[in-house]
């Protein structure tokens, strides 16, 4: 596959652009629900989750500087652990983590598109619009990697507009100080308990996606330098944007309104500030924001089966590893498989919405992914003990803090009553991947890449 499709700015916008998008808009009410309407506790959870992501990015950046092989965490597990773990991670990414995120974000794009055009939507309409968006971005990205990168850059700038605008105006016209002070008094005078920890599940979704950029590390120019920089800079941008929006919108319309209206609270806030016409214009930015997240996830999804195939860790490896000469080395067969998997999960997501199940199909997979990252954090710790990482803070403090943050996020997800079922599915898929990894170790584990005409 050709290198150099993406530069440093695209790497930063890919991480921030995937993370910032749908989650903050439709998960804010979930955060307030779990914190019993407390903006202070919600802010605290955002900060803790952000620290977990920042330390996670810092830890992964230590591995990113040491290899630019294709596959992201698959490559890191292969090089620093073994083929079996790499295969388990790859199967999880390819069949659960990324496609469930694509399905959920695609559906959310349908929700906001209906708001924009004044359509009385339902789960069928949301999913059908999501289906169209998913297919469109898969096709566009397979036809042109540069299109995907360009859209990612543009959508990143555009998506900051509604976040910062609503946030800043909320600070100006609302009373964030009064809300936070009253929250602190409420917490001091009442028994809060531990139910607020469940807010880490929706917040983990809101912050998730940063790892996806590593799946295209081999296509980032000078990736050993640029990817670590991107992994460090992007989470800081994300935290500032999220806190500005969360405190701003709760100050502007009140936490009660956010809780009562859910996704519609964004439209209410826009309408309060700009009126009907202005709120429609801002919704355009929000739709583009969500589509930017979807685009970034799809950029990573297309390459996942390919990353397994070139290591002979998936059936049909010779087909999935083929690259197209006409499309600048794009693994089209890999992309088609990823599209089919995403569509299958979109169907599953529809039925979970109709059943009114707690959370969505991606939340548990997102949380379990942090358990996988802990394996890589331990690798960083081992490299420090071997003396390969000289900086003690980066080698010892960073992986420990990243691991602690991961366990906090998983603890929050465990409050979901369906957690054991989803967890069993996750481990079953990773078990199949582990089997193929063990099988490949008995034979050739890398196949020759073929170029399609």
C-alpha cells in the first residue's frame, strides 16, 4: 500500500475528528442521567475520562515511534507481544469494535438529518439514512484516499463551530458558575453514592475513536514522528471542546432540559440563540460533524481485514490482501468486507433500538477495547524496564495511569445489565482470532501482497 497519503494535520484531525462528532451531542443527556443531573460530576467524569485517553495516547505513542508496520494495534501486538494476541485484537477491531461504531454513528447521522429537514423520524428512517451514509463514505474512501483525508480536515474545522459556539454563548448568557456551585452544595449535603460511575460508559463512547488513526499509520508521512505528535495533541483539543460544550449547553438551557429533551436539546439551544433560521444553519454544521466522525471510522475500517490478511490471520487472506493499482493501492476487497460487516451490525442496532435496550451495540465493545489496550500499556512498562524507554515518566507513570483509567471506564460499563452477554460475545470473537493466530504461527504468517489491475 502506498505511503504518504496523510500528513500531520490530517493525523491530528483524524483523531480529533473521529472522537469529536456524534457522541458529545447525543450522550450528554446520558451523562446527566447517571450523575442525577449534576453538571459538576459530569464535568469531573469528562476530565477523568480525558486523562485516561491522554495517558493512553502517550503510552501508544511510545509504540508508534518504534514501528510503522500497517495495522495499528494489530502491528503493535504482533511486534511486541505475539501473533495470537495480534490476531485476537484484529478480529475484535474488524468484526466488533469498528463496525458497531460505524453502525451507531451512521444511525445518529440519520437522527440529526431528520431534525435538519423537519422529518418526523423513527428508528427505520434513522437506520435507512445511516445505511445510505455508510455506503456513500465507504465508496468515496475506496475510490480516493485523498478524498477521505480532505473531508476529514474540512469536517474537523466545521465540527468545532457548533461545539465552541454553543459552549461560549452558554458561558456568556447562562450561569455556569451558579450551576456548579449549587451542584457542589448538593453533593456535600446528600449521599451521592457510586451510580455516577456509570457515566463513564457513555463518556467512553464520546471520547472513543482515537486508536483508529493508528490503523493508517503506514500511510502517514513520517509516521514515527507525526503519529506520536498527533496522539498527544488531539486529546487536548478534544477535552477543551467537550468541556466548553457540556458546561455551555447545560448553562444555556439547564440540565433539566438536556435530560428531558435528549438529542433535541441541541436544537433547542440553537433556537434560543439564533432563532429558527439560525438553528437550521447550525444543524448543518452538526450533521457535517457527525459525518466527519463516520468518515474517520470508515477510513480505519477499510484497512482492518487487510491488516489481518497480509499476516494470514483471516480466511480468504489472498483475496483480502489484494491492492488496487487503479485506486492507489487501496485494499478494495477488504473495504467491501468491512462494509458488509457494518451493515450487519446496523441491522442488529435497529433491533436493539426497537427493543429499547440500555445503551447501544457499541458501548460494551468500546469499553472492552480498553482492556485490550492494557496489554499494550504493559508492553510500554516492559520496554521501560528493559531500558528501551529512557524517560521514566513515559515508561512508568504513563502506562500505569493509562491502565488505571481503562479500568475505571470498564467499571462504568459493567453497570449495564447486558454487560455479561456483550462481554461473552467479545471474548468469543477474540477467541476465534486467537485460534487463527495460533494456526498461523505453525506456518507462514505473512503473505505476499498482490496488486489488482
